């Protein structure tokens, strides 16, 4: 397996710790995800736009706080603090669930919290990765690092299936918190590696002991002042529009086809397992090679191209089996192919933008796209548009998404070749 990864001798410790770090991060998340998906249905499919909006509002509150922390504290303090904050949150939810305090309100809050937690901790992870590794290293190593996440995403649902009954749902939160604690240890080891002379291939990198500095609003200003970053935002919005529609239709078709909450949870766990197994195989065997063969532009455009075909098939055959198969292929393609390529878009940013602008895009723009897409789709449903019409409308949107992906990838490759950091 490791023969498929082009790794230098001095990079092995960083690759191993990054792999374990992402494994723990996604394992901890996927312990919680099947519960969150069932809570979304139990809370009412009609309320999903409100839950997505609640997530967006929570992101708006969290991003300035993150900007304040990153401006004042170096990575060795800031990164563990972010994960420590979420560990404390998990312990608070554990106490509330254990004591059955306001179960309906806690369930809704937990759905929103998990949606925030997932994007935030993964965004911080990839910010750290594109800061730690050079663009050239990222092309070689990010596929294998992403495979660590997929391995964790396979382990998490399996742990939930095995432990949910004997431990009970509240205790699963403690399991997730334990994995986050191990992730903090990985961060410390990676920071130690980054101080070694042989690791610092990019002599222009800022010392890890220096605070990032800048304003708490710097991420927003950077995005608004950069055509390149606005293009990345549009990429995220199109992604959100297409796959919020797919998520809503999945919820609707699953609810109409399967009456039992336990059976629905089991189906969601099966989907997660299938997605992450396929993603792991692709990451280990294909991702690095695709980036070498097709470059960032070609690799980034693959998922939009697959989506054109997927929405066309869904429009012709709006069945449970079709939407499940589409979700598995789409999500595996996102994790294994699109995500590593998309993270390389941020490799050409300076350090402040790698953390602040990237975090704003990954959280506020992403969840804002989800919320807006949710209300847009709810409105189209009121007008009487069904899955067939919506799937047909999604095809040209996916084509536009593919074209944008290609253009962004070409721009990244040009900037990386010149060695320029994005300023506009």
C-alpha cells in the first residue's frame, strides 16, 4: 500500500502523525454522525431548513472568535485550544443527555452543534496541513493523509454500531472526546517535527512560535478583496446547492420508504461505511496519481463531471437505490478526489489567509450555502417542482461547477509555478 505513496525519508514522521491525527478526527465525528442524521429526520424533514439556518448562525458567531484566537496565539497554543473547546462541549452534551434535560431542545442543539463541529475541526486540520507541507509535498502526500480520515470514518460507524446498545448514546460522546484528545497529541508531535531543520523545506515559512496576527475580520476582508478566493466561494456555493438538494431528497425518500427509526439509522450507517471504504481505496491507490496525471485542475473537475451523470440518472430513475448509490459515489469522490485537490487551492495563500480566509470559506460560506439552498429548495417544492424537475435543473448547474473547477485549478497551478501568494 505504501509503495503507491511518493514519500521522502524525512517526511515519514509527519505523514504518520498526520494520518493518525485525521483518523482520530473523523473517527470521533463518525461515532456521532449516524445519531445526528436520525435526529434530523426525527425533528421533522420540514424543519431541516431551520436546522441548516441555525448552523449558519452558529458559524457566524464562531468565525470572529476563531479570528480573535488565531490573531493572538501561535499555532502551538491555538490548535490545541480549538480541539479542547470542542472536547468541553462534548462533555457538556454528555451531562445534558445523561440527565435527560430538555430532550427535544438538546436533540436540535446537538444536530446543529455536530454540523458546526464537523466543518470547523476539519477546516482547522486542513489549514494546518497546507501550512505544514509545501504545495509539492501536498500533491504527493495529501491522498495518503486523507486516507487516514477515511480509515477513521470507517471505524467510527463500526464503533457506534457495536457500542450504542451496551454503552448508550450519551456515552458515545465520551468515546468521541477521547479521539479528539489523541488528535491534540498528534498536533504536538507535528509541531515538534516542523521545528526540525530537514522539515523546513520552504525557507519563507513563519516560525510556528509566532502568532498569526492580523484582525479578527481579516479572513472576511481577504475573501472579499480576492477574485481567486471569491471563485473558491462560488465553487463551495455550487457544491452546497447541488448536494443540499441531494441530502433533502435522500431524507424524503428514506422517510417514505423506511418507517422504523432504527432501520433508518442502520441504513445511514451502511451508507457511511460504503462511502468511506470506497474513499479509502481511492485515496490509497488513486488520488496521488490523479494529481500527478491530471494536475489540480483536472482532478478538481472530476466530481462535477460525475455529478452531471448522477443527476441525469436520478432524474430518469428517482428511486431509493439510485439515490443511495449516487450518494455513495458522490461522497466517496468528494473525500478521495475533490477534497485533497480543493485543499491545494489554499496552498498558495500566505499563513494568515490559510487559517482565517480558509476557515471563513469552509464554515460560514459552506453553511451559508447550505442554508440558502435549503430555503430555495423548500420554495421550489411549494411551487410544485418534484425530484425529476429538480434533478434536470441540477445538470446545467453541475456543468457550470465543472467549468469553474477547471479554471480555479489552472489558476492555482499558475500561482504555484510562479511561487506567488494570493493577494487579489
